[in-house]
C-alpha cells in the first residue's frame, strides 16, 4: 500500500443539499439581468443534461460546455469577458458549500507521515484553479501530492483512464504505482468504488453527505450494487484501515 487517492465532493468535502438553481442565478444575473429566471433555469437544465451525458458516455468536459449549451437554448450571446464573469459569479456562489471536512487535513498529514503518497480525483467540469483555491483555503492543497480533475481529462470516473491518470499523477518521480498499491476513497458506489475496483485498486466507501436529498432528487447519490473493501463511517476510519492493511 503506497498511495491513497480521494474523491472530493462528499469525501474530502461534505456536499450540502442545496438548490443548484440558486447557484446559477448568480451567473444569470451577469449574463442576462433582464431574464434571470429564464436563463438560470436554462443553465441548471444544461448542467443536469451535461452530467447525464457525461455519465452515460464517460466523456468529460468543462463548465464552458454548460454555458454554451444554455446560451444555445436561450439565444443569449456569450462573449469571452461575459463568460468569465458569469463563471466567476457562479463559482463564487458555490464557495460556502466547498468547506473541507475538518478530519481531512489531519488524515492527510498522518498518511504523509507514514510515507504514503496522497492524491485527489474529482469528477468535475469546474476549472482546476477554482478547486485549488478552495483546497488552499482549507490547507489541503499542500497535503495532496497530486490533484486530478476530469475537466482536464477526456474521461470521468468510473472510466479506467480517469483512475490511470490520477494514479500516474500521484506516483513519485521514478517510482510508478500499480493499482493494487493504491487505495481509493469515495462516496459514490458506481463512479468511485466500482470504477476503482475494476481498475484494481482497494476501495473505501464513505457514507457521503448526499445519500438522499430533500431539495432535489438529482442531488442524491444513486445506489449501485458493489462491495468495497471497507465501508467507513467517516474519514476518521480511513487511517485505522490503512494501518491494518499495511501490517497485513
Ligand atoms: Mg463524491
């Protein structure tokens, strides 16, 4: 066991059960101040469709794809400057919902003290810069040897190429990792656990923060029949499991 790779939302960061439409309103206010309701709904719909297609096809993309789809649906023009301002407003609205689990930094520190490489693999259309700003704010950036975002890749989890990219990024220079030397920790049975298992990694399933949603059923993490190596109650259980695996 030489490396551990974490999912982000619902794993290192508890996700909140929030109405995504509200978060798109900030972008709509920049893009079309006189059509905020219509445009924010188009953006939320475009994002939901983006995720459905991405999951069905395994193909990744960026937030720009979501904006472009909403622009096409509603007929508004998005020039580069407006696009950047709208995206910034949307991601700013997300900021309070991106606070790391307080157990994340002590866990990553303890793993590194054991000489274990640490990595992140997030299914996301958001740009790297925003993820890294949030990680730096919470003191996690320096504790993760590698951060892999599917917005920079062609594929999402559970596609094996996403896990391969994260594993290669997490390896130390000149010391390539094999899947069986890596533990993957995530909250989604299909994307995280099934995907990592099929790639040959050991897996830890966390209960996550969105097993069910009272705000929008689309927020909830779908179930999927899979047996992880460990069902943990929280991040606090991960170190105990890692120590046991290293002794065995
Ligand atoms: Mg997650």
